[in-house]
């Protein structure tokens, strides 16, 4: 839902405080735009750099009379500013012909040798661990953060459009961006004040949130989660800076000399400290890089000021601009500490100059630093409750003292504007439509009920034919301590009703003790996962896929009842203990039976399994972040590892359960950010079943007969092609994020992304289990002779939403109806 609501902002995509504004284009004598030209107000350190198209915009709270424009290999030009606002400027630079003694003139790509800028850069690398709070044993500081979203490029066409008919009052308060010069309308503002404590000796840090104030969509955790994930913390001294799930090479990186051109441009005093100014810009297009400049002190080689602007050619979707500023204060005459961090993102469907979109702005201010006050390890174990109601209900006196940077007049007006908007029926209609598309549920407030989810309404499979489904859930708020959910479905071929009912109850918020249970009677494709289904409402895409490869007739009737307790005594460490009772039988016995030898049956064969299991699971997700404190929380990030250990005990005789067995399973999923080479996702799964069990309880190597790319499955395997009681699988998928295609001239402008996948499975099936399942009418084969493997090549970001994978089978080509090659795909909005 986060991304649906984000794109809602895009679809619905003045007061002047500054004293000097300039904007326009810089060209050479032939009229061609000059990218990365340097502009600065004379006798100041305030400046900017032209974008890929030679365009610029800059403003200042101070009044300046002269603009200085320069670029390597061109004459420096000083332009008199006749008025405070100077838009649509056309600045023409002339190539430099003067040869100065002992001056090297750099043009185009800069040399890595004998470059004074790189000499300074090397000293920054050597000193970077000696700056900031790392210099002290302990530290403490105040942190104030505000995040704002605004509609931008507001003009008369937008104001008079039918979309905003009846909402014209929102345009009474418009402002102009000091970065882009565009008129914008504030829509959302979140303020947060906290105190941060750290101990470099103990390697501990904690942040106590003391106040949080939200305007706009404060009840919507999906938007809040999107904002939290969007603006994660970063350190400019790191080699790579992560934004929008992508790694950008930092201009201060040790690999920067291979990625950027560096030019020593100027030197001057800033706050009584002599600093060098270095301009940097990318060596190649289409890579995840920045352009900008920074000021660095001549003795500590600590950064005093830096700005970073993502180039328009960077392979990133829906983001037209990213602009970052950081300012550092000097304490104790030599320690540089981060004072202010500002980031602006311009989200838009198009990167064209005049396209409309949404600004996302984050400003973080740091103050009141204290050092070398030890607090002990016990202090860091005491974590404040971030959902304490007092945190969200601070009065105006608190915020007056907490704001380390005052709100502008327009920012202050957001709270009143949004309160008014919520009473306008037309705006509520827009918001409700997007909420339905994002969550899949239709809210009925007067009944505290949601209808849905709408995306499961229609389906098809070989057993049911066409299928209709309708469901609902209780919904009093996003932090409900209990939730009931259920559905009914009907298959037009088998003419049978199906159902599912689930309940979850949060018994203790501190330890997140949850009681859950329910019942489901339905048809399911069990061959898509190595783990038994215990989700009474879950349903795999293979069970209702409209189009499949080959016959999708190996389906199972399932009647499942569960009761579980879950507890999270330590953050991100969960324990689950529960029991389940399943009745399993084939949905299409003629094509796929689940028969097994049964001496107690009159015929010696049974086709139905009744099984009671006791299940215990440990799930560890280090680094996972969530918001909310109800029975269902919202995940913020997906860049965390997942470790799962599962033990299942089948109990024979209880509730007429048929089999006694034990199963042990382990899986480990880890995403790896491989610097500027993209993102690798790896998964290892291991499992073993002790005892004799029928086919319906064995571990099936997950095939995939759908046309969708589904991670952790084998797209060239049919369902139940390999059946095991002992198994090991490995999945590797690497997304290069366009790193390779960006070096191919004909493909560079398409911003395509290359994905490589490699998968393997090994398993065994004991002679006892083969004998037990001998009546089965499908071959029982395990990949025990050699590891089964596949590989794939994928192209992502086609039209910005489509990914296509070309999948190849590596071996076992003699299996019945073995598929050597297949094509799968997926859709999605990805940055």
C-alpha cells in the first residue's frame, strides 16, 4: 500500500522569503548547454552546479549583486544582478585561450595523477574516522526532524482543472522552492524530536523519542512507513549512500576516483577555518552518482559543507531530482559535528523539466552536544516506549522549545489546511479510492469493517474452474489489539463453497504475546513451498492463476484448523508454538491422487490423510523495522536478513491423526548490497523428515507453472516433479541495477536493469517412503543423483514497470515433459 499511496501524490500532482533568486541556462558559444558549470554568489560560499541540461536555479536569504559563473576550460564570467529576482537567464561562456604559468587547465575527464583535488581527497579518507562523535568515548545530542510532502509545479492550469474543482482554497498558500524555483503546495508535515545517546566504548546507541507531531495522513501507517523507509539515515563518509533501495557512490568514497572527476576550485575562510572547495561530477552517464561540491578544512580534512545532486541520467525511476545539503559546526576548535542535514526529492512520472510531481523534503537539525558522560550498559537496555500517547500529544510550549529550526509560515499552515481538507467530500473520495487500490480493502467506518481483499475476488484453476471470493475483516484502527477476518468462495466447476476464518488477539503489548487461530476449507496448490501451510487465510498464486504452463491439476483439498501462541521477548526475535489439524485429499484424483498403503483400510489403500501436528518456530529478523503496536504491524524496510528454524512433531492417534513423524527445517535469507554493483539476494533452505509419511506430508521441491517470476521457486519445474524427505536448496538472485547496460551506448538511454539468477536443489526420498506411496499415480523422483540446477537472465525496468526473466533448465532433461526453457515476468513500481 505504501507505493500506491506514494503514486497517489504523483497523480495529484507566492510567498517569497529569500532576497536573491537566479535561474536559467549556461551554454557555450555554439549554444550547446554546459553541464556541471559552477555558479556562486560573489564573496560567498553559496553556490550550485548546472544540471545535465545546463539549467540551474539558486536562491539566498541574503542580497547579492554579482553572480560568478565558471567551468573548466572556459573564461570565468561575472554577471551583475540588476534585481533581486533574475529568471530565464541565458549565460554564454567563452573558451579560455589564456595560458597561465604553473596552472594546469583541466577539461572533460580529469586526470587521476597530479590532481591536487585527489590529493586532498586521500587525506579525507585517512582522517574520516577521527571526525564527529567518533572522537569521544560517549556522546549525547538533541535531534529535531521534519519531513514534508508538497505538490509542485503549480500553475493556472492545475488550479483551474476539474480535478481541483471545489478545492481551490488549497492554493491560497503557495511557496517557491529555493532549490528548483518551482511553486509548490504543502500537503504533509511530520515533526519529531528526540534525544540520542551513544557510547563508542560499549558500541551502544539509543534514541528516545520525546515528541511526534503529524499533519495530513496521520492515521495511515502505510504512508508513515513509506516516509520512514524513504529517508533512512546515511553518512557521507561511507563509500556508498543508500537511497530508494539503491546504492549511490559517495563523492568521498575511496572508489570515487574511478567514478567522479574532481577539480580544486577555490579556497577561503568559512567560520574562521581555511577551507578548500572541490567540485565533482560523474565520469559516465546512467550510473548512480551525484554532482556538486564540498568545502573541506585544510588541517583536520573534515567536511565543512557539502551538497549532492543526483544526475538526471542516473538509472532511477519516478525521481527527477535528489538534492542534499549538509553543514557542520566546529567545536573545541577542531571537531566538526553535523549541524544540519537537508534532503529534497522531486518525485515525478517524467524527468522533463516542466513535469509536475511531489517534493519530499527532510530537514534534520542537531544541537546541544555533550561528551564523555558514561551512563553504563543498563542505561542502553532501557528503551522508551515510542508509542506512549504523551509523545503524540505534546503542547505548543513543548514544540516551541523542541524546534531547533522554526517552521515557515506555510509549514505552520499545513495543520489547518489538512484539517479543512478532511471535511471536503471530494477530497475524501479521492483519498478513499487510492486507499482501496493500495490496501485492497473497502472501508465501512460505521460498521468498523473492511470488505476485501478485492484482488482475490476472481480466480481460476483446473479443479474449481472459475472462482469468486468475497471477504471482510474487523477494523477499528491501525493499532487494533484484535482482528477477525474471513471469506467465502465458490467454484463454478465443482459447485462447492469454500471458507476461511481467522482471529488474532494481542494479549501483551510489551512482549507481543499473540494468540491466533482459525479454520480454512479450500483448494490449495501445496507444491509451491517446502513448508506446510499453517496460514488459514493464505492462498498461493498458483492456486488461482488464470494462465499456467501445462496442466495445473495437482491440487489438494485442505481442511485446516490451527491454534498458535507467538511471543517476541527481544526485538526481532519471535517464538511461535501451536498445533494444527489437517485433512488432505486430492482435488482431482484421476490426474493426481494422494493414495498410500494403509493396512487398516478394507482395500489396503487410503486416499485421505488426517494429521495433527505440534509446531514450534523461531524467527530472527535482525535489522527489521516496523511501525505500530497493534496485533498487525507495518514493515518499514526489506533489507534485513531472515533466519527461520522450525520443528514439527506429528502425533499419531490424537484426534484420529494418522502418522507419527518429526520434521526439522532451517532457512536463511540475506540481502547483500554489493556496493555500486547492485543487490544480491540469497536463500538457503535445509530440511529432513524423520519417519514414514504419505505424499501429502512430504517436502516438495517448489516448482512454478505460472507465468509470474516468484522468488524461491524453480520456474522450469512442474508441481510435484521432485518429492523429498531430505532436501537442501539454494537461490541466488543479483540485480545489477543497470550497471552493465549503462556501458552499452544503444541501451544506455533505456535505463534497463539486468538480473541474473542461479538456483539449485538436492534431495533424497527413502525406500520406505517410496514403498508407502507406491499407489500414487505420479512419478516419485528426488534429485539425489546430482544437484538439480537452473539459471536465468532477466531484464527489468521495461517501461519502468515490467520485468521479464528467461529461465533455463540445467539438467534432468530426461524427466517426463521436462521444460528446458521458460519465460516469466512481473509488474511493479520500483525506484
